[in-house]
C-alpha cells in the first residue's frame, strides 16, 4: 500500500457496532423523556390555564406598545416632512380656438391670447388680488400735471433667444401699435407719444391728464432686434407670427396641427429657465385648442387635459366636484340689455323705464353659478363707494300700469298697440350659450307684458353674417344683449359718452346726456379719489334715470381642473378671464415630499 493511502486511512475513526447496547441506551432516553414530560408539562398544565388571562393581557399590552411606537414614528415623520406641488410635469389646458396667429398685436381668440400671456411680458399686469402690479416696469412716476410718465424697466429681462430686453423694445412696440399700417387690435395709445430716455427708461407724454393711464400699459412688448426690419404692414404675415420670440415665463417650442379639417392646433411651450420673475414649477405647458365648449368639456372629463377654460356656466353644471376642482370667478365684465335710444320705439324714455322695471334679473341669474354677482350699474359693485343709486325693483304689475298710462293698450290678441301700431322690439345677441339663455328668459318676461319680441342670434365669427358691419355699426337693433368689458378702473367713457356714439365708437345705445357727459369727462382728470368717486356717483344716478341700458349681471369665468393640480384659486380676483395666469409660476401637476425647515 502506498504511503499516501496509509496516511488517509489513519484519519478515519474505527467503528464498532453493538446492537444490544444501543437498544438499552434508547430505552433509557425514552424513559427520561417521558419522566420530564410528565413532570414539567402534564403536572403543570393547570398552572398554565390559571395564568392564561395574564398572558393574553401581556400580549395586548405589547401590541399596543408596538402600535404606539409605529404611530409615534409616523407623527414624527409628518413633523419634518410635508406634501407640496411638484417642480416638474406637463400642464395641458383646453381653450377655445382657433389658433391662426401668435403675434400678440393681432390676437383675437382665447387660445391666441392665452399663448401670448404666457410667452410675452408687459410693463404692468394684474396680480391675484386684481390690482395693478409691476411686471417689466420697476417704477412709474408722473410730473406735476400728470401728463408725462417716466417708466423705469428692469435690467435683468432677456428675450428667449438670449438678447437683452431694453426700453428701445418698448418704444418700438408702441410705434407698431399706433401705426395704422400694422392694423393692431390693441387700442388706447392713439394720443400718447413715447420717447426713449436711456436703455432702461422710457417716457410717455399725454396730450391731457388721464387718471387710468397706467392701466393702458398692460400691453405685450415685442422684440425690435427681430422685427425692426419688418414693414408694419407685413408684420401679420411674417414668420414671427407662427414662431414667436417672447420674454415671458414660457417660451415657444412648436405648434401642431391636430385636425386640418377643423383647424384645430396645439401650442407647446417650455418654461423659461432665465425668467426674471422666477422659474415656473411646471416645466412644459400645452395649449390645446377646441372649436366648441362641448369639446372642451369632453376633453377635461376624458382626461385629455389637466385644466379647461372658456366654459359656460351650463357646461359645469353636472361636473362632479368630487373628481374635479370647479371654479367660477367673477370678472370685470358686465352683461347688459343695451337699449337703442335712437330707435323709433325706445327713444321714449318712459318705455325704457318700463322695460327696466319689467326685468327680473334674479330670474336671469338663477340659471347661472351662485357666485354670479348682481350688476345694476354701468360699473362693477366694488369700484365706487358712498351713497350709490339703486335700480328700481322688479314689478311687472307696475310695468303694466306704466304701459297703460302711456297709451299702449292690449288688443284682442293680447298685444300692446297704440294708434294702430303694435309694440314690437327686435332683440339681438351673439352666439353664446350663456347670453342665449339670458335672452330666452328676458324675452319671456317682456312678452308677458304684451310686447312682441323678435329675437336674433348672430355669430360674430361668421363673416357672412357681418356682425360688426350689419349690426353694431348701423345700430341695427332695438335692444342688444351684449357684454361690456368694464375693466379694473371705473372709466366707462367709451361706452356712455355721447362723443362715442358713432359707427366706429362703442356707445352702442347712442346715449347722450349733458350731465352724464360732464361727469364722465371730469372723472377722467380728477386724481383725488373722493372727487373722482363723486363724479361717477352723479353719472350713475343719471344713467339709471335715463335707462340707456339695463344691467343684468356680472360675468364669471369658469375653470375646471383635475384634483392633482394646483392652478386657478377660488380666491383669485380676475379682471378678465386671461388673468387666471396671474399666479402661473405657482401652478403645479402632482405632489412631492419635502422636508420642513426648522
């Protein structure tokens, strides 16, 4: 045997197997086991039953201690952690189109105006409280006569292409707005001259004092370094109108044609990482245009978008507020039954006063959101203070007696007539779900008096109907149910001063009164708030007496959003629906966990 094999063999122990001895040992182990089992378990089982209540109590106490420890840990974690809006995400918003042009000088639709607000800066804008606030401007000072305004602008604003934004861009933009060849939709700067002082200072020179001038500074600024060489008349057709460069919180990425037949388009934007006002929490914003409010409503309900604007009150009536955030914010827009004081029938002030008393505005507002404010005056309820005149209360019986007294008797057909002429009114409104419902209620109330009401609904977007040329300019109506944009300031000169009762003016009632004219003209140049307020109180009193229009209600802006987003707040005060973006930097999609600062 080899030496290695000997060595391996020596490592193995020698085994001797004895069967009798093994059996004896196993019996001894079995006996010991049975003896211990009997002694420690069987004989003591009665003791276990006696203490089982204590054992269960001990187990419960331990469970409570463990649960308390877990709750304490959770509470402690909540003490230094919190949930807040995410710093990323895509916000898709449904808006009313179409989108034909993105140059802010030519914006008309809500979709176009929304894109312009997000991409372009202004000297001033409105904050979430509805007050005028600085945007590009850092200061506005006026001379002693309030005819020259010197405006300083910030020196840290850049265009989206990286170029510096300066006062020269402001002067350039004003020039474009004032140039008739541009055909801009922005108005109000016609009698204003602008002058460049230095790179960050511009001067506005007014021909006469105007209290509300600063509100006119809420216009978008365009880049001179891009458009300076483009003729004003060619600006609309320039490539800039479809590929804009702005300086706002979001910058243009691209535009997508969704449906060629319907003309639907979407605009995609990314946040401006160099925005002077701070960086938006949303990193991408998507505007999806739709042609009807029904399409907008379906888009939010189907989850195609995070938020939906431009909805009528009827559109939000059946939306589940447990699944969606639903906001209805008043805006500074009044809805009026504008009475044509030059029409053959309504030039009679008694008849206008009769219609005023015969109009139940509560019934009209009953179809609208509960947040819809009553509006009897030519200004909003919060713009004046003191002893405000009030419109007479609704009383159909008094209205009937007034018609009887004026010689308008009921004939055998139940129609009012005088000297063989029946009392008949043509009432016109624009295609708008909200206004059409108001028209239906209003017409029903007046018909109960025995007045023949002929209604007509016109689509302003249909060039074949020619709303402006065939209806507004010739004042081709007895009554026009229409919205008037009152704005943040009570200056309503454009709507009620006799000088504006022209085919191109906005005095759609042809209203003329010496007292009203004087009050409106004087209020524009009264910088003392008390004196100015007194002038408007005089105007309101005369306006109610003459009844060039009947205030129906103040408009509201409806907005619906998903529960996981933060956008338009219920306490936001909006001057116009577009001001929903006043807190755009704080909009979020989804949440994130953050640690609290001690």
